[in-house]
């Protein structure tokens, strides 16, 4: 252990909740295994946390002995919301972030415990250039599935031509033949969010210089995609990065990740769940970014009413105005609508019987690892591909089908929720979720596939 303590790992994340959670959890894991870890955030994120965005209750001490340092994204007062466009934000972040990261690493070098390795969110490929310039190891951390990462890399190197031909079939290791609409939205919706698409493709621009490519998945979950990608990159699967996985008495951890940009209504959610029968509640959430259309919101509301089940629905403050008029009051006997919740604690609650999800990769892994059957309602980015995994590969849920206008109607939502809560298919799906829950736990338990990979990663950093 002593030698491990000499290793200093810096972990840099992209400032968005779906990226913060897995990287923070991975940091905790490294620290638990004896490394010194410094978590690097932007000054704007720190301000959000301290200024009330995360509830005002959070402070750097939330992650105990993991040190916290900051760099600048060039918009210290408000982050991306201050920039005139996402393009402007990302360009400035690259420029100012590179400068301030290099300065920070230099400062850390003079502190008596110099850095050995930078683990960076793959969406910030410029960070690898900084690591190489200052002479430390660099590990890219992908927060998407391995299959999705592979699709993006094929597009980047021209092996998958976009726009995809409508009606074409895309063959990917470990997945059934994909329709264009099953691929990530940046790939199949021509010209959508060009700044984000560039960011996604940039992940691979210098990846051949990375000492490791870490992916938040586990070997058993995506075996074929992992084996395929490992032929080209020094790939290691290290997930799922979920705190509850460590809670089998031997690991000290909290339920929550520890750094939330939004304030959860924890007490209200838990009190409400505590008095609901086992497996009776549909938990509904679309993550931290997805913007739901007004029509879709109305259909979701209709579907939840029609399902006649209990529901706990997360509608972020910015989305609340789209809720059907009078919905909260009229459905208060059956449902609770909150602006943010402690998702892991909710998913782990025995009252929750199904998870209506946008299929963000973290939510997908969380639902699977905590054994909750899912109703997939993908919105954008990688979510359509994740939904195919849920429905057709792991068989841990149903994909709610959209109509010609791309809207999932209330009737369909109600049907999927009922089918999972008390239909015949629900029984089969619950069997499969139990199987995957156990496999996920095995992967991160001592000696499991991901645990071994983390040990191997650490061993290469430990001085001989
Ligand atoms: C996005 C992408 O969708 C995802 O695929 C990518 O890998 C990372 O960025 P997001 O859309 O926010 O993330 O979804 P998701 O990946 O599911 O992450 C959301 C996180 O917020 C989860 O870890 C979830 O536990 C947490 N959450 C969500 C809460 O803590 N409370 C809530 O009420 C809702």
C-alpha cells in the first residue's frame, strides 16, 4: 500500500452531471485502493456548488480526502450559460483550460507530491496534449458505452460514412443489426448540434498517444464490443462506477456520488416511497440535459395517469412549465413530481418496480446494476443505441415505440409500464435484471473483471 500512496492521479472531468458522476466515483475507487487523487473541476462548477446550484450544502469537503483543485473554462462566473454559443464556450474552454491545466500541474509538481497520471474525460482531448507536454501519463475516460464509442470512432476515421443511408443496416459487434435511427443522434440526424459532434469526433484525434483508454462499462456487459475495440486501443473496462456496488460491507462509501449540480428533494422522495407497496412505483427521469418537447411531456403525463400505477417523476426546474396544467394537483394521490432526486437511493428502494428512462448511459448502468426493469424512451445522443441494448441484448426492459412524428404516445407508455409491473413479459424481464445485477456486482467486486483492470492500471503507475 505504501508504494501506492506515492502515486498521484489527477482526474479531470467535463462539467456536466452525467460526466461528473462516473469520474468522481472512479476517483473514489482509486483513492480507496491507496492512491493520492486530486479531482479537478472548473471554477464555474465550484461556484455553482457553493452558490446554491447544488443546494448550497455542498463544499469540496464532500469528497473527504480527495483533494480538489480548479482550472478555468474562461467563464468563471457562470460556465457555458455565460457564453454566446456552445461553439464559443468549447473553443475558449480548450484554450484557457489547456493553459490553466498546465499551470496547475506545474504547481502540483512543486508541491512535494508531483502528479504521475492525468485521467481526463475523453470529451476534453486537449487535456491529453497537456499531459504529454508536461511529461505525465494520460488516460482517456469514456463515459459512453463501448459500442457507442466504437461507432463514433468509425465515423471519425471515415469507415462509417455520414449521413447514413436511410434503410441501411449498421453491423456492430455484440448488437443486432442497427437501423440508422438506432445509432447516436449526432450520427443519424445530419447537421445536429455540430459543436457537440465535433467534440465527440475530437475524442479520437490524439487517442493514439493515450497510455490507457478507460471505459465505464464491464466486460461481461459488452464482451464483443470490448474485445473488438481492445484490438485497436489500450482499452480497460472499469465500470460500472456506482457507489452502491461498493456497499457490500467491505467498502466504505455513500449512496450518492457526492457532487450534484442540482439540489435533490431527498426527504420528500424517501418519505413518499417508504409507504408504497413493493414494486409498485414507476420512477421517471430523463437525466440532466435532455429537453423534452411540450407534446411529449403531455403524453408522458397521460401515460402515467393511464397506467394507474404510482409514479415518481423528476421534472427539472427548467422543464416544469411544460407540465400539463393542473397535472401535479390532479394526480397527487398517485404521483409525486420533484425537480431532482437522489436517483441511486430511489432506484435501490424496494417500492420502485420500473424505471422510465431516457437511457443516458449512467442511468442505464444504474438501472441495470440495481436490478430495476426499464422502459426506454430515448431522446438524443447515445440513448437510442443504449435502448437497443436494454430491449434486445440484455432484455432488461421494453423500448416504448414512437409514432411517425417521433412522439411516444401515452397509451404506449401506460402499456409498457403495466407490462413491466404486472404483465407476463415483466416476469421474464425481472429474471434478466436479477442476472445482470449480479454480474455487475461481480465485475466490481474484488477479483472481478473491472476490479482487476483497475488494479492493473494502478500497478503500471506504481514505482518499481
Ligand atoms: C449524458 C448522456 O445522456 C450520457 O449518455 C453520457 O454518457 C453522459 O452525459 P445525462 O443525459 O444527464 O448524461 O444522463 P445520465 O447519463 O443518465 O446521467 C444522469 C446522472 O444524474 C445519473 O448518474 C443519475 O443518477 C443522476 N440523476 C438524475 C440524479 O442524481 N437525480 C435525478 O433526479 C436524475
